[in-house]
């Protein structure tokens, strides 16, 4: 029984304690909650109030407990609620911009949770009205501007007004409760009176009598009876003075130009029209001329001048039509290009050690060659043709200015059969520049092995075919420098009346061991047997497989002719044409020889 009684007491204590419905004097209502904290709206919309713009919402708490969050909600039908914000710390303040909601009737409520996760009573504001209607400026204009729209600082509306001139401002705006408009930041002393609220003329005629030169940003502000307002700014200027210009930079500041077309720049360095309307154009003329020519608003461009020393005049004209003071400048014109000469290059071969000296000749009858501006470029090319060296894939600077220098590489042996490509850029004192066409100089092998032509000879030119008949060939090969390597040499033969598809036949191959040509010369003795009657071409070949890199591969072959004569006839060939008497004698000799054979 005691247990049942204790359970009933505990159950009663845990039941929510009801709070009575509270209606505030401003019709703000508070609904029942279970938390001991009471939330009240200390600053916010109240029933029947019309609000606009931004509003600071503030809430106070009382009672027991710790409030950990506060949710603020809004509804346009007092039924469907939308959360504005959930605050999580004190102060319980939130700035709400009512422009986020449509105009009309709205309701607001707030509630929170304490540290025990108990909900507070809901507090409501009652029905209030959002009545936002910010004025809309539909036009803001100033009459009689010479140039510019006035919509930005870079596009000002410019006027050429005297000190006692008049500025005619007009404006218009839309709003359901338009009140009045003000105009501020205008030229001259003072400010115009407000347009309204008694009578709105939508204009000002502003003439204080002391207009100065400069720029202003007139600001129109339109107010309505709800206290809302909107502003618009116009950008204007008054200019009565001519622009100033700097001494121009002619052809990038040179004393002499290499072209009759001279670039102009630097006129704007003096500030142009300062705070005025800006430069409309720059003008120039030769001293003594009456007419001016325009350079445009940029003050840059190119003008055409005759050769010789020229004196020029420049001035600026601004947008308002004011003309500035004249500035003088001068320049000389020389259009003659330098004359290009020839290259002088050291012999290039793979035996070279160190740099190779190069130089290029050029002349100029006008302003003279400016060696400090000249340069030589080089590269290596595989075939000695083209505009860019294809081994280095680009032109390389020699590293010094002028028209002479030296090309140095680690080893010339790696450049065998490549071409040293050279080009020179020649510049005279006037800036005339001319680049030579690429010149190519082949790097030849230093080594060359060849036949000593006078040493190559046959002991006879005609012999009978057969293995018992030999022709002996004396020969000597020579190298232009000591060569430590081995050399392959072949004796080859082919029929003299062969067709193009008949190849040479190698009769003998010899290999000179390494060191044989350290003394640069070697003698060789060959023998050859004519296989059949007829004329035979012989040749001795050095390095037949082109293994050795040589300066001249063309002198590796030496050609000979030998004739095989049968017992039945004597063959007459172009390379052996005896006289008639010799033929008769040989005929008797052959007849006698054949008779002896039969006997």
C-alpha cells in the first residue's frame, strides 16, 4: 500500500505544471509551457503596428532555469510558421529586416528551451502590418552637358560654365507616399532647398554665382512619409582651362631614328587636363607649319618625317575645347641600313683543340656601326640548311657584343660532319638593324686516309686468262695524321661491260693492324688473276664499310683496268688501244705461240 502511495506522489510531481494564459495590454499573448522560464518581447512589433525596414527584436527572460536557445518565428496567417532565427546565447537580440517579407498582415512568436530541455511558454506579438515601400528614383538628370553621361566617376557630365552659370537639375520618383527630395554636393557655395513637401517641382535651377573648376558628385535623396528614402548620385565637372602636356618621347628617346615613321609617347606624363574634362586630342606639327595634325586622345602613335634633323611642336586640346601651351621636341632621321660583309672562320675539323675564332665584316656610311649593339649567334646544324640550327634547336648567343669572338666547345670530335651555323645582327648608331642570312661551315673530320695515286700501278695491262697468269699491283696508302686504329682494305673487280645491277666482287681483304699508320704511310702489294677474256675493272678500297670517319671519303677508291686476252683473238678496248704495227706484231706472236702449242 505504501509503495502505491509513493508511486502516486512521484507521478503527480512529474506531471507538467500548467500555466495560465496571459494576455498583455498590448495584446501580446503567452501560451502554456513546462519550463520555469518566462520569455517576453521587450522590443518588437506589437498588435496593430505598421513597421518598415530593419527592426531590432529584443527578448527578456524571468523565472527559474537557464535558457539555452530562443526561436523566433513569423507567419502571415497565424498558422503556418516560418523560423526567422534561433538564438543560442544572451543577449536575446536579433536585427530583422522586414523587407525580406511581403507587405501585409503578419504575426510573430518566440519560444525557447531551458537547460533541462523543457520548452518555455510561447509568446506572440499579435497581428501587425509590414508596410515597406521604398521610393524608386526613375530619373535624375542635368541638362546641357557637353559630354559624358554622369553615371560614374569615369564618365562625368562636363560643363564649360562661367562662375555665374546655371545648372538645371530634374528628377522623378515613384512611391505611394512620396514626401520630398533634397540635393547635396553641388558646385558653388551652399545647397539648394528641399523640393517639397508642400510643393514638389521635380527640379532645381542652381546658380550660386561662384562656380569654380573641378568635379562634384551631386546626390539626390528622395523621402516618403513612412520615413523610407533612397539616394542617387550624379558625377559632374566644370572645366574652363586648357590642358598641359609633357615633352614627348620620340622613337623611344633615341637621338636618331632608323625609320621615317616615328612613334610618339609621353605627352600625358604632365597630368593631361589635370582635374578637368580630359584630353580630347593631342596635336603636332613641324616647326614653321601652319596646320596641326591630330594624334588622338591617347597622345601616342606614329608620324612620318623626312630624313634629317627635324624640330616639332606639340599641344593638347581638351574635351571642352580649351587649348594648352606648345611644347617643342626634335629628332634626327636616318633610314640607311648597314652593309653586310663576309665571315672569317678558322678551319673547323675534329682535330681542333680549343676555340675557333670567327668574325664578320660590315660597314655603314650613315651613322656608323654601333658595335655595342651588334651580336653574333651560332648553333650546330645537321645538313647546313634552314633558318634554325636543328642540332641545337635554337640560336645561341656568343656571349659577347660586337662582330668578332670565338666558339668554344668541350670537344670538336663530337661535331664531325655537322655544320657550324653563324648569323650576325648588325646595328648602326641610328638603330637600323640587319641580320645576316645563316652561314654554314662544316666541321670535317681531321683524319684523312687516301691512296698515293702515283704509287698505284700494274706491272702489265694485258695477260692471258688463267690461274698461272698474275698481274701485280703496287700501292701505298697515306694518312694526314698519325692514326692508331686498324684499317680494312679490299681489292675488288668487276667486268668492264657490266650493267648497273652487277656488283663489285671482293677478291682480297686485308686489315692493317692498329698502329700501322702511326708513321702515316703503308705500302701494299696485290696480285690478281684474270678469270676470263675481256676487259676487267679493278679497284682498291680503303675502309669499304665506312667505319672510319674521314675528311674525304671520295679518295678512298682507286680504279685500274686490266685485259684478259684469249688465244683466238685480241680484244681491243678503250683503255688499251695499240697502234696498227703493234697489233701486227702481237698477231705474229700469238700465231707463233699457238703453233708451238700444237706441235
